[in-house]
C-alpha cells in the first residue's frame, strides 16, 4: 500500500515539474530537438530560397558563410541524432523535458543553469 502511494506521489511530482519519464533515447532526442542546432536546419531551408536584390560581393560572401555555418550545424545535429539511436540507450531510464535547461560546467561536477 505504501509503495503504491509512493509511486503515485512520484508520478504526480514528475508531472507537476513538467518532466517526462522515458528512455535515454527519448531524452537524447528531446534535448537535441530543443537545442539551437535543430532550428538551424529550418533556417537553412529559408536561407537557401531567400532572394535578395543586393548582389554585392560582400553580401554574397556573408550569405555563403552563413549557409555553410548552418549546413555544418545541421550535419552535426543529424550525426548526434544518430548517436541517440544506439541500442543500449533503448532500455536506460531517463527523466527529461524540464524547463530549467541545465548544462554542465567544464569540470563536470556541478550543474549550472542558463538564464
């Protein structure tokens, strides 16, 4: 009976904190989708078809550099997405989806929070 109450309480707390309980694979995909590199793939499609009447050499150079940067970020996003699909991550539990957006510091011992 106490175990049931504890499990219901844990589920209630996890839902109220806006986090999800799932596999490590789902958490990895969620975190990648929430990162900035996922949005760069969308900007890449927009920047390829954006037409400008300004055909100055400096403008064309900046446009080319921007497209190259977005393309590299998009490639890195899809490579990291492939890493998320490892078979060993399928059965590892994880909690994800919190609004705090933590990132790890250089010494990997403390968790800092972005503002």
